[in-house]
């Protein structure tokens, strides 16, 4: 039986369609939601990603603005910019685009964002809310993964989930979200000694290592759901962390790269922005 392809673009479009009436309702109450993006320097991948965010805002009627301080900016200069955005009532969400130049203290800058305007879900206050399973902004990529699982009606409760990768942006919040959905969760990483053996136990395998095609047939239990978060550019091609042929052959369902998890990241950013505006206007 052929593996089911999990279409992230389809789920993205569903989420954006659901957000439109919420944006319209907020606009009728006074104003549309507002999102400010801080893009430091000229990283081509970041610039492309920010353009996609601007396009999504325009489609939904969300007010957006982009701040482009130079790559030479200091941590203090960027914190001053973020603090000015914190005070502006028409801005509901602030997104600091990663990666930042090496001289910038990334943690200090992310902590400077008002937690009520943190639409990336990276502020310690929102991370704490995730740990306690309280309402708040969730990291966009793992939240998108949960939407794929939910909307394709793929069961999570009682399943064994393996997350490969332990980043603050994807791996750790992904594990917590799966745990809150009643999966039994294992986190693997670059120092895991028996990676293939651990992955073979997974009913749901989430690959988030950021290394092209590192997981293959030896890592996939037949019938598993494979979620590939990796986006790696190799010789002009975009590859995931999972060998696509192995996923198609062995999995019951899997996300392609591109077109799987990627589109959901922006959709969940829009969702977080609309929710932040609704909380602030309540």
C-alpha cells in the first residue's frame, strides 16, 4: 500500500481560510492585527522567508512592517528597536528573524520581546506556558506539525514518538507538544549512540536534525508516520533530513520536502499573530 503524502500546502490553506474571518472581525472592532519583523543584515534565505511572511499578511489583511537594521548592529541597538516595538499599541506581534549576526546576543534579544507580542513562542514565559500546557504562543514549526497530524486524523495518543533533534526552536517544543497529546516521547540527537534502533521504535518519527537525508530505511519502522522538518539546500536542490525514497516505501504517511512542514510554519505564525491581537483587544 502506497504511503499517504501529507500535503502541507493544503493544511496551510485551510488554516489561512479559517483566519480570514477572525482578522475581519478584529478589524471591525477597531483595527487589524499588526506584525513587525526584524530582519538584521542580508541573509538570502531569511529575506526569502520574510517575503513569504509579508505575502501571507497581505492575503489575510494583517498590517505588517519590516525593520532592516544593518548586519553590524549591536545587541544594545537591536534591543532598543525591539523595546520601541513593545510600546506601540498597533503592533501585536514581533518576530526577530533568525539567524542573527555572530556579535548579537540572540538570547538577550529574544528575551527583550514582550512575551505578549512573542509570536515565535521563544520567550521564556511562553516556553514555560508550553511546559505547563497553558494557553500561549507556541513555536510555529512544531505547532504546524501538530496541525498536520490533527487534520489528517493521524492518532497521537498512546503512540510511541521519536523526535530526532533537540533544538529550542523545533526539537524540544515538538517533544512537549507530542507529550501533551499523550504520546510516549523519546528525544534523540547527535550524541545518541543507537539512533537507528531508537528510530525503529517510532510510530511517529519527527526528523529535525538539519542534516540532509541522514535518516534512511534503517531508521523507519514499516507503517510509521514520518514527519520531515529538515530543509537543506544541496547543489541547488532542497532536501529533507529523511531519504524521500525510504519514507515513500516504508511509511504509512509522510511529509514531502519541500511542501510538507514548511508551509505550516508561516500559517502558524499568522495564527499566533491573530491570537495575540485577540488577547490584547479582549
